[in-house]
C-alpha cells in the first residue's frame, strides 16, 4: 500500500453470533470468559490520565515471528496498562499503536534496543481510536516524519493526528502485513497479521489472560455481537503467535486457542 493512497473496504451483511456469558459452548456461540483484570484507576481506555496511572514500562527483547525467510522480528513495549509493538523487517520498522500520551520515549528506547531509530519507521498503524492506543500518535509522527499513518476508516474521525491518516481494511496490506477488519470493540477496529511468520497483532479484539486467550472486554466493547463476529473471523486464520493490547503474548498454537473461543 503506497503512501498517500486511500483504501476503504466494505463488508457485506453476515449473520450475528450470540455472545455467551454463561460458558455455553453450543454451535454458533462465542465463549467469552469474564475479564478479571481490574483497570488501573484513572487508566480506562480513552482516558487522558492513563499515562500517569500506568506502571513503569518494560522493553522486551526482539523476537522473530518464525524462522521463515522474510518473517517479522517483533518487540513488545509493555507500558504497564497497554502494549505497543514494533515490527522490523529488513531494517525497516512499523509501529503498531502508540500507547498513552507520553509514551514516545519508551517507544524510542525499544527502537534503540532493536538496533534501529526513528528513521527506520516507515509505518504507524493504529488498531483503534481509544486513548491508550492513539495517545502518543502526534509525538510518534513528529519523531518519525517520513512515516505513513493508518487506521480503520470508521475510527479515523476520533483520532488526533497531525497529518492525514490512510484508511485501511480487509484486503489491504501495509509493510507486507495483512489488515483484518475486526470491529466491535470500536467501529473501525483492525487487526494486523504477518502471514509469513504467523504473528497476529490483535489490538483489543481479543485479550490475553492467565497465559491464554479471552474475548473482548465487555466493559469497553459497546457492540459485543459484532465483536463475536470478529473473533470468529480471526479464528479462521492460521497463526502461531498472538499479541494483544492488554495481556501477555501467546506463543505456539495461538490460532487454536482463538478458535476454541468459538463454539
């Protein structure tokens, strides 16, 4: 997808899956375990106070998504209440989400740890518009002046960006990454898949908990029926590793765990 282009995908009407809160695993339902993680006070998604409430960040070592030629190396920037991901391929980088306002220095530290700098960042992708994911976008784009920025079309009006965002959705590719529309948590939520290395960056379409995968957080997801459809959509894809905005990554057999959410 070239810089300066516009791509908006249209999704047809599909049947709605019922979200299940009682553990029923009957056909056509989605099992969404209760999210037990309590948000840090003052750090709810979209809150401008999230940065102050987040715990100290930690940059984790870069990991290859697989041994396949051309696979992405990924780094998690754990900001405490949310994570940002840096994806590196052949010396070029994409940053997926930007964390709370004030996260620019932590992202810069992660870039240096990965052996690159802001000049290598050619793409900034937002999974959705909540403040804990878009909060540092103006700072990140100021530090990476050559980077193109992308988001789902329906979320773009709610995103504070110093330059135009490129609308992306199903069928689009950015940095050889497949874009998958996964609405429900927000209307324009997207997920990002490295098909070569089998790495899914799920944003808040799903979450990590207790070493596994759980559904979207109903507290912050206004359309759970559509979120259920999005999880079923992800369950049709193949990936070994899944990483989240909230929760620890799951490596090995990740797509099977997502599929298990769908009865």
